[in-house]
C-alpha cells in the first residue's frame, strides 16, 4: 500500500494546477500512470518530469530495443516492479529477446556484445553513480558522446521514477 494517496482520477479533489498537469499527462501518455499518480502531489515537478520522460521515451537517439533494455535493467537494479512490469511488453515489441529478459530476472544465458554492454553500463551506474573507464569507452565507441549522455540520462530518468515511487511504497 502506498504511503501517500495516489492521484488516479481526474475527479479527485485536485488543485487547478494538479488538474491541468493531470490532463497533460493523460494526453501525452494515453492514461494516468503510476509515477505521475505520485508526482502529481507536486504538479510543477510532475510536469517537468513528464516532459523529460517524453523526450527520453519518444525522441531518443537510442534504438527502441536498446532503450527498453536499459529501462528494464534500471528497473531491476532499483527493485521497481512497476517499471519492470510496464516495460516487459514494450521490450518484447522492440525485439528484446526472452533470453535477455531471463538473464535480467535470473542471470545466466548468453548475451550479445551490445546487450552485455548496456546491462553492464546500467548496473554500474545504478550501483555506484559512475561507470568504469572500460565500460564508458565501449559505450562511447558504440554510441558516440551524445549517445552516452542520452544513455546516462535514460538511466537517470528511470532511477528518478524508481526513487520517487520507492520512497512512497508505490513501486
């Protein structure tokens, strides 16, 4: 059970700013989703987080496959079942192999070089807020400088969502 009231319905007692942000989130996402059910308690933050999320999810240079792999790896690293469950179908639709999903769940299985790189990058960044020079250099060689920044920002965005939901027992 969440530690705070989740804002799930437009008819709840919302401030004008919450109502406006609620409508914007629903319009941009198609429905109200869990992270924003929490974030709407701070509507200005919710709006900015939603705008960043739209850029990361829908206007990224990362391939859909790679972005979904990154999201799932971050979800596992932070124990965020909501993000994991929400992105499994998206990852499958983007071509993430079942063997990779099994690897994220239980370990084992063989990974391609790029799958291993994305997973290692995310795990290192989530565990220590940095990555080794070896992992960074491999990511930079594959994605370029701007790609490494986008990769890092994607991890940061989904870490933000996991932390907000986790703090409120809404993950």
